[in-house]
């Protein structure tokens, strides 16, 4: 009981509700992805207790996935990428005057998915982390290489561009004092760079600032009508009908969530397809099928929890949102991975309980939040962009009271904008920044142990297994990249 | 403490990989049409450049004007730049952002934002 009281004490409960609320609003705004909504809050977590901060950020992720379905159903504009599949039948239901029912199905299916994903997270993470406890520096290096090998699946169809982005991220991570000798690198004489570039600044710039630079030149998104604001929860009979679609969503969401790089969007579309395949009324799909809303919404909410399995157990973020959550851990001096369960078990327990609370908060807030969410979605876009940027500029300065940091964020924003123009994915860059220290420090530590002998990475059995997995993953990606197109 | 790779080893290896990947990209684009990125009009780029200039102007002006005034002006300017009609709504919005920022960041969170050299800070 002490464990529960400790995890739920302090600001955990308000953080879960506040995070979920922020997430629903953020997710409801087209262009604000869950990761952007999380990145906007990241600077504010500096002064918080670690548990509060992590629960706040994780709850944003949970809330945003439901929030994304609101404009997807009402104005055929997905608030988040993962809710794109919901537009197909959700908007059709809205056109048939069943918007409230579609939103209710989305909410309940999201809850089912979120709770199922949480159960998977609790059961799978610690055993995986216990295996990782026996890791040597060589194994940690190979683990980071394995983490980087998922670049291909994060590269949106161009492995080479993904590799360049990841290398750029790894280069950014080398800025500051060298982890072995302490020699300053790429600091250009600036004391502000001696400690390196904090991943949080890169994330906020790449996700939030670059998105606003894009959005300022885009036309306004559609408006939702006020008649749509009554939410209707599914009846028992409807819930029975939705069970199969929700179960499919949970299964696919679990698989896609624990696989780094796959994410909620892929899970939602796959779940939609499979739900259609296994439905008793497949002909209704695309014409306003309730199952067509339930399956993707279950799947993308399962991912909010299962995407944390590789992050918590191995320290590898497999999605944008997991990378932001990793940033939240790093801010508080916590390194996700096997040692987290030994060094800060209260944070892990707090996160589990916080996710449970966030799902409950999503249900409660979902019942009452529709009217204010619609009000927010209908605000003129110029005011929203201005408010978001004011928040970014203020929040980033607040971290270290440094305009230098604001400059780094703006630079990262411009880089993100240019990378998008060139079709270069930004997530590998983030992955490079957050895994950079792990790669280099363990690589060089291993070489110190082996007196410069690189065979040490193949002599360590765990390292050998991880490197083999990384090689297999890379080979498969290369085949997909080059073999499939020829 | 030193190792066989040294402080420059990893950055140089990364640069080599980037150069190799870049060369392959060039080669591939010569052999077939490169996959397109996001295409935008010149006007959209100009709009983004203008927004960036406003953010830089905020960073430069904040130490002189002080945080509340600078962030309020910034928010109002961005809203107007984004297409909001100039008038009392934009002014009220800027004032609201300034008040929210000052109360939230300065008073509640205790962040030491610049007071502004023109106000004797």
C-alpha cells in the first residue's frame, strides 16, 4: 500500500489530469502532434518532481490520441497522424448525424486500448530490463547500434536520408566535452556549449518550431459545428459488436508499439484493415462503420503504453513521443533502461499508476471536454500559432534562463524545416542526439577495456547477439529499400 | 585516460558515413528521379522566413524591452502577420499573452526574465 501511496502522492493525480487535458486540446488541433504537445510542456517539467514530470508527459500522449479523433470525426481533419484512419468511418458517421456516437466509440475504444497497453507494459518491461542488467559496456554500445538500426523504418522510404539524419544527430551529440578525455569539441570557444546541446532543445526546435514555420504558410483548417458537441457512449449491444474490432486493435497495437519505429499511425491503419477483414459487416467499412472507428482508436491508444516498453527496458525510444519522454527522464538526471528499475523504482511505479490515471482522466475529461475542445479548434489559426510560439520562446528560456538556448531551438527549427523540404526524416536525427552519448561513451570505454581491440564487441556474447540483430534489421531494411524497387 | 579512437575519431567516422551516404544519394538522383520532399511555394518560404525573423527580433529585443512587453508585442505581431486583422482584438491578444507570461513564468514559476534595459533592468 505504501508503494501505491508513494506513487500516487504529491502531484501525480493532478499531473495525470492536467497532462491528459493538455493532450486532448493539443491533439484536437490539427498540426499539433502528440510529440509537439509533449515538447511544448517539456521545459515546464524542469522544476517538477521526476514522477510528476514523467506522469505529466505520458498523460499528454494518452490524451492527445483521443483528442486527435475529435477533428478527425467532426471536420475530416486528423488532429494527429495516428487518427488519420479514424477519419474514414468517423467522418462518415458524423455526416449521417452520428458524430456523438462516433466520438463515444472513439473514447471507449481508446480507454480499452490504453488499459490493455498498460497491462502489456507492466508485464513485459521489467523482465526485459532484468535481462539487460547483465549488460557490459560492449553490450550497451551494441544495444545503441540496435536502436539506431531502426532508422530504416523511421526513414519514410529513404534509408540514405535517414542515415544522414541519424549521423547529423550523432554529430550534434558530440558537441561539448569529450566523454573520455574531456577535450572540448565543436564548442567554438563558447562556454555555453561545453556541456553539450541538450536533446530537449533539439526536440522542441525540430518538432514545434519547424511545424509552426510550416503552418504559417498553410491555409486555415476547417471549422466544426456546435451541433456536434453531444457525446454518446456506446450501448452494451454496440460494445459487444465492437469487441472484435477492439481486440484486433489491441493485438496489432501491442505488436506495433513494442517494435521501434512502427508507431500508432501504422497500427491504426493495420487495425482498420484487419477489422474490416474479420468483420461480419465488412461492406459497412468506409460508409460509417462503428468498428471502423473502434479498431484504429484501440490500436493507437495501445501504442501510447506499449511504445514505452523498449524505452523503459532498454533505453531506446521507438517513436517521437517516446523520444520526448526520454527527454523528460534526462532532464531529471534519469536514464531509462535496466538501471532505472534499481535507481528510481518509484518513478517507474509512478509512471504505471500515472498511465492508469491518465486513461481514467481521458474517459472523464472526454465526457465534458468536447465543447471547449471545439471552441479551441475553431480559434483563428494566426492566434494559435502566436500563442504556441510565445509558449515555446518563454518555456525554453525558463529552462536555464538563457537566450543562447532559445537560439539553439530556433536553429533546430530551421534545420527541421529544411530537412522536411528535402524529404529527410527528423526522427532519426532525434534518435542520434539521444543515443549519441550512449554510443560513443560505451564504444570508447569498451576500447579502453580491450586495449583498442575491436574484436571485443564480437567476443562479448550479449554484444554479439545484439549486433547480429542490428545486422539482420539493417539487411532487411536495405532489401526493402533497394531490392523491392528493382 | 585515453583510448585508441581519441576525441576526433567518432566525429570523423560520422563525417565519412555522411559523405558516403550523400554521394550515394547524388548517384541515385542521377539514375532516377529523387523522391520528393514537401513542396512549398516561394510565398510559403517567405512567410516562414518572416516568422523566423520575428522570433530572432524577439530574442534581440527582449533584453532591452523586458519580457512582458517583448512577448506581448511578439504575440500580437505574429498574429497580425499570420492574417489576423489589425485592431483591438490583436492588441488585446498581445496584452493577454504578456499578462499570462508575466503571471505564469515570472510570478508563479519565478523565472528571472529580463526586466528590460529601458526600464532600468
